[in-house]
C-alpha cells in the first residue's frame, strides 16, 4: 500500500464472528463503512456492519462483489479460502496478502517457517500417516501432542500422548481418516503461557501490545492478564521474536504470537494472522486496541506507540456463562461485559468476554470465574 485509505471508505471483512465484530466496532467511529461476508445471516459482525453479503467464504462471485464494494479487504480468521481470495480479490485491495494465510493455516508449514528463522520452537515431526505415528514418537520423545496440520481450534484436532500406553490406546481407537496429515510436537513443561500482539504501520514502524499471561481450561483460553511480569531477558527475547516475525512476514495487520516460557527460555507455540482472543483487554486498557491497530495497519494509517493505562484481565464467557453475566450485569457496573450476540448458546462456545482494569477488580473477576452459575 503506497498511501493511506482515508474515510469515507469501505472496509470489507471476510468472516462475521466476534473478531470481525470488534474490527467493525473499531472502524466505524473512525468514519469507515464496513461490509461483512459471512454465510450466517445476522452474524455478530453483521450486527455492527453497514452491509452483509450472505455467502460462503470460498464463494468467488461473492468475494468479487465484496471487492467491488470495499476499498480494502481483511479477514478475521485463518481458515478462509486462500485460492478464492487470490482469484477474486485484486492484490492491491488485500494488503495482508495470502502468504500469511498459507503459512499459518498449516501447523507444519508454520512451525517450519518459525524454526527456519532461528526462533525457538518445541521439537516437532511430520506425521504423514497415523500408521507412522509410532515411529515419529522416536523422533519426538513423549510426552507429546498430536495435532492435525490444518483446521482445529480450542482443543479440537488435538490429542495428548503422555506415554506409550496412551499412544497404544489412541491407535487402537483411532477414528480419524488414516491419511490425515498430522504434526507431533514435544510437550514442553512450561512455567507460563504468554502471548503478544504485533503490527506494522504504513511507515514500517513495528508496534507491540503488552505481553499477556494466559490460562487455559480444556484447551480453551480462560483468562488473560496484562502486563505480564517479565525479566529483562524474557522481555528482550519476546521483542526479538515479534520483530523478526513481523519483518519476515512483511506483516500488514495484527499478528498474535502464542508462546511458552520454561525457565529463561521462550518457545513460540502458534501464530494467529489476525487479532487474538488474549488481546481483547486492549479495548479498555490501552490507548489503541488491537482491533484499531489492525484497522489502521490494513488501511495504511500510522499506529502510535502503545500504552497501557492500568493492569487488566480478560475472562472468556463460554456457553451458559453468558446468561450468568447478563443476569449479573447490574451488580458489576465496573466490569466491561462484551456480548457477541451469537444466535445459539452451546457448551464451550465463546459467547462473550469480560474485561476489568485494576488489581482489585482482577482479583474479583478471577473469583467470579471460578464460581458456577
């Protein structure tokens, strides 16, 4: 992008989930129109957008229509069709390109890309066929985690293999197509799970948001707190990782980087080619949210240095948690409750989140999160 796209202009978003919704909420006050493409009528992002195109993500005709309407197009998740985007959307209207999707949509390509940059990752091996899994375990010692190379999220498409007995049991009850490509990753004994959001602006300036400490339950993010307490060594290593990846990817938009920390060693776990769940706290706690930063980056606008106003915590609302939050909204006026407006409550589904600022409220929110509705 050679020059910024200024309002009034239209931002197209492929995907209508909560990330698209929060992108739209950032773009609208800046004066931009927003058009969303999603197969679900009245998807969360469509509730905020000026217009929705109801179509599948790989519908090239609909993507061409989106390109006719929008000045710039972005995507809110990594499982969109790279081929359809490349065929239907002119490169000048897709500043993120498709190479970032190509890398991050495949765990094996992603891990190999990171390792080739000299950045630390857990030992891993390709598993072309589940029959070869036993042999792969000699390359990556147990305990390990087996993952599908494509698809899968929030714990789906993943199997823990703590020992040989678990391996034998997994193989005996295998119910996935035998030739499904997999990756086997050494399970790191880590002290903390961290993440950081990074973006580049039109001038090539790299901006990072405060590092978060993340806690998962059943492979789904439960809470994120920021800023993380870091030694100088760990902080410098994370800054190096973020800068190296942003430059190597010629990054446009926000990239989420998930990491493990074991002692004084940082391991890159996964990348997200868009804003990330653990960065939601930035809406209330920083001068520029990750969503505004993403919008600014894809539209060619400068991003100021990121500053956090106060310590913050984000708690995910899964399934019926959202109904409890709705009932208790009046009791917690100091909490920022985000309801994504999804049409159906399902167990384990991300229905919203709560953000609080200040150590006192962080403690209270954590206690609330441990209670059962």
